[in-house]
C-alpha cells in the first residue's frame, strides 16, 4: 500500500512542482504584459481626454486596425474565441503575433475614442504568451489545455487585480453550465503570480468603495432578484446586439479593413452628437460616479450601443469594462424603483451583467467580493445567479460550448 | 422571434417564481431547524463543560444513539451519504424522522462529550425537510434533485452563517472534479433565506478575526503551497481513518447499538487519560485560540483521532467543525516552519483541510472569505486548490461520485 501511495504522490508532487514552475512563468509573462498594457492604456486615455478632437481620427484608427489584422492577423482574428476553440479542440499553437496585434489594436481603439474594454486584450496576451511554452516543454494535448486555461486566468487576474476571480474565470469560461476542476492548480497559481507581478511593476488598480449592506428582508430579497433578472436580460441584449452588428458589417462590407473605418465614422458621429466623451473608452470615471450620484437613466443604453458598434465593427479591446459600466449604470438607474441602496445596486450590476454575458457567475461573485468587500457577497450571489439564468445560452463568447443547459 | 423569446422567458419566469417560493420555504424550514439546533447545541455544550463527569456517560449515550437508530432509524442511517445517493439515483422521499433522529443523536453525542461537528446534522435536517415538499408539489425526478441540493445548501449556510459557501457547497458536494450549474438559483436562494431565518431567530455565529495578510513574495507563495499540500494529506488521513475505524467496528461488533457503546468507552478513556476536555465536542475555544497563540503541535492529531473514533463508532454530528479544528491547529503548528503569520496559517488550515476532505474547494474559498475577510482570499485559493489536489479521490462522503479525475 505504501508503494501504491508513494507512486500516486510522486506523480502528484511532480505535477505540482512542474505547474508551480510553469504557472510562475505564465504569471510573470502575463503579469508583465498586463502591467505594460495598463500603463499604456492609462497614458492613451489621459492623452485622449486632453485632446478630444482626436476622435475625428477614429475612422482612420479603424482603418489602421483593419489593415493590421487583414495583412498580419488573419490567423488571430478570432481573439478570445480562438482561445476557447483551442481549449475545446486543439489545432495549433497560437501565433505569438496575437500579443502585439491585440495590444496595438486595443491601444489604437482607445486612443481614437472607441468604446471598448481590456479583458479581451489581457486574456489574449496571457493565452498566447502561455501557449508559447507548449513547444519548448513539448506539452501534450491535455497539458496544453491546462496551459491555455492558466494563461486566461493570468491575463484576467492581472488586468483587474482580482486573482480569485481570474482563477475561476479561466475554469468557468469555456463551458456553459459546468465547471471542471482539472485545471484548478494551474489556474490559481498563474492568477496569483500574474496579479502579483503586475503589482510588483508598480501598477495599481482602481479602489472601489466598500459597499454598505442594508439588513436583509423579503423586500430586499425581491429587489435583488428583480435586479438580477434585469441584469440578465440586458447582458443578453448586449451580446445579441454585438453579434448582430458584427454580422451586419460582415454582410454589407466585403473588404474587412473598411468595416472599422465605417464603424469609426458612426461612433465618432454619435459621440459628436452626444456632445460628451463620457461614453467612450473604458468609462471608469462614470463607473465610479455610479456609486455616488444618480446617472441619466439612459446611460447604460448609450454605452451598450457604442460598445456594440465599436466591437462589432472590428475594433479591439474587450467587453468586460464596458459591461461593468453598463451594469453599474443600470443598477444606478434601477435604484429609485427598488428597495436597495444605489451604491449596492451599482455594484451588483457591475458584476452581474458581466456574469450573464460571459456565463461566469462564480468568477463574478468572487470579483464582487474582491472589489467591493465580502459584506455584499450575498447580493452578488443572488444577482449573478439570476443574471446567469436569464441571459440565454449565447453570450459574448460564441466559442463557449454548452456543457449543460441552464434550466 | 418575439413569440419564441416570450415562450422561453415565460418558462424561465415561472421557474424563477416557483423556486423563489420553494427555496423560501426550504430556507425557512432549514434556517429554523438550524437555529433550534444551534441553541440546543450551545446549551448542551455549556452544561457539559460545567459538569465534566458527564463524560463517564458517553458509553451510555452511545448505546442510546445506537438503539435509536437500530429501532427507528435503519432507513436514515446513511446520513449525508443517503442524501448524495438520492441526488445521484433518486429512490424514495427521505423519511421525515431523519430530522429528529439526527438532531437527537447529535445532541446526545455532544452532551456526553463525543468529538463531532454539526454540518452533517444541519445538512441532513435541511435535506430531509426540503424533501418533504416533493410529494405536496408532486415534483419530478429532476426537480427533486434541485430541491435536495437546495436543502443541503440551506442547512450548511444556516449552521455556519455563510450563505455563499453554503450555496456553492450544495452545488459542489455530490460530484468530485465537476460542478454543475443547473441548481444555482435554488441553491443561492435557499442558502440566503436559511441564513437570514437563522439570524432572524436571534441566533448568531462566532466572529472570527479578520486575517492580516503579509505582502506577497515567492517565499510566501512557496509557504502557502507547502501548507496546502500538508492540509491535503491530513484531510486524506482523516477520511481514511474514519472509514477504517467504521469498518473495524462493523467487522468486530455485529450488533450495531453496541458499536457506539464500545466507541464511547474508548473515547471516554482517552479523554480521561488526556486530562482535558479541549478535544471533545466542537472544540470552538481551541479553534479561536489557534489564531492567537501557539497550540501543542500534536493538537490536530488528537482531535483527528478522537473525531474519527467518535464518528467511526456511530455517534452522530458531522465532520466539518472538527475539520476546522484539525486544520486550524495544524496551520498553527506549521507556523514556526513557514514564512506566513500564524493566524493566517490557522485560517488557511481551517478552510483547506475541510476543502480536501469534502472535495469542495470553491465553497471553502468562499467560506474563508466570508469568515475571515477577502484580504486573505488569495491564500485561501492556493491552500484549498492544493489541498483538494492532494487529498485523494475518497473524501469523507463515500457517496460522492467522481465526475472528473483530479489530475
């Protein structure tokens, strides 16, 4: 029996040591990439806010991105979906060029004032950087899956400063309705390391307010449930709108580089008509305000439309920070009608719209706890599980497979 | 399309409203049962501590429990495993007598000084109470599964005051290596309601210290990983010892009621030899001390042995609070050798030994965050995922099925 146990633990120890090393490297790569990305993104955003006329260049920026991907990036155009596809049915190591292309594409998008996020960029950089180890370590198919999941976790964890949410996001994102634990160690190790490396580079994250929580009652339970349902519906609208706009552009404009050019014209015109730059870029200032003061009730819809247009037309970035914006603004708008405080509803929307759109409720609950404190955890749990249930089976990542029907 | 969407959402809304109602009832039942149980347990514990001679009655208590279950409880002897079996392959509605039997059995165990926990009791009460709705609502097989999972979540959430951990525990506990989301709404609703009902009855929970976290380094990462591995090994030792002692008693003593009688003699003798009552009952005072001062290095081993003897012989209760004790004492003992503060290691052990023994790492991470604050979340994540990996495929619940191999 001792021999059998030792044989088992020998394998396990080797596995753990091996993945401690691999995840450390993945974390260092993804964390460094995220740090550089966050610094550059910050610079680009500050510059744009100081020179709003740059938005007139959005169509040009779109053309640039379009040409970049048309000439150099056909193999990596799939973005996040390509990563998920490789987890499901491994084909070939992701080209390293995915990293500079998505980085440059995202920075151009934000520089010229598109409305987009950053998790797609971080996740693609994390995944593609991690995948470069596949050849050097001659990983087999199964191990490569763990590596890709670890890369996703590392990218997500480091760009938002949320290691637990990042780790679980990687485990949760490729299947709807089911979570598999075989990558649990690589995910947690890579997420923790990546987050640490980003912080070690001196790159910080926004501090969100710790949310005060009212004493629980049937009224607050009902309010939380109702809000969760609305969050789920809107996350479905977001995913459907983005997919539809993307299909429309593909159908109407045959030459790919022209799609973001035309999209850039539309977005720039809309922003000019709106007369405010609040709805472009990441939108972090508005997100922060959603915890403090009432926003216009239509704020979430504007952000939804501009983001769907930006990403549907072929600009780069991600969906998550705009989803935070949409959710927080929507929660803010729901506050007068529900028996919960405005900041709490904003925080619930922040995580729950994302939970519904990405079909990752557990990662979003953990994110809520990491960003806003565990006191509100129960409300995040209710909002995320209802949003997940009401967001349909087709989220923002079309390569997600259905592991189990939601209901 | 509108018709199709409406048809989909009609089903979903009915599902949500139905389960809002059902989970509310489940939560009220389980929460009330837990409240009563916690009050009685507290009374029993206080009385025992004031009259330590009562321990001489432990064999008698054992005989009483044995006779109770032999005469009245043959159908519910399986306890937690019976619940898990019913989730996997539904046979028949759980007899309501499961509730008074496990309640009385647990109170007798603690009254006479056995070393046991309380989650088994709460989970069995929650599950059996919930299952009584099956007939009244004429639930089908699939819905009954959701009901049982909700009952487990409600019992766990309310007895520990941790709604998020309770909700995820119910989802996570019946399969190793895989988590299914179809019960996510019933679980969260029932857990939140049950926790609220217990608190509404005026029953509070122990407040654990918020754990201070050192700045992260490779040394602390290595320490956390090493500690996680040790926690996993000990959780395996605990499960194996309990199973083995149980098998031994079954093999050597044919008449079931005599098993806890003999077990009671052994436990009472051991405690008399030890000359302290610190290792019997729940052991909450020692758990609290493990965050504040060094404990004897052997404390975890004594608690492990006494609990395995108590439960293996057929006393009632649960494994979880003793696992908290074992983990916290072990973390405390590891502190001098590792580069992490003692309270943090105690907290990591508290959740991680349980994570390994029950194969529920995500619930345990959430529990860590709910009890000790989210600042230490990253350490809980590392400790729980490593403990889960190193605890083997046979945990404390032998009816758990392997959904996916751990490695």
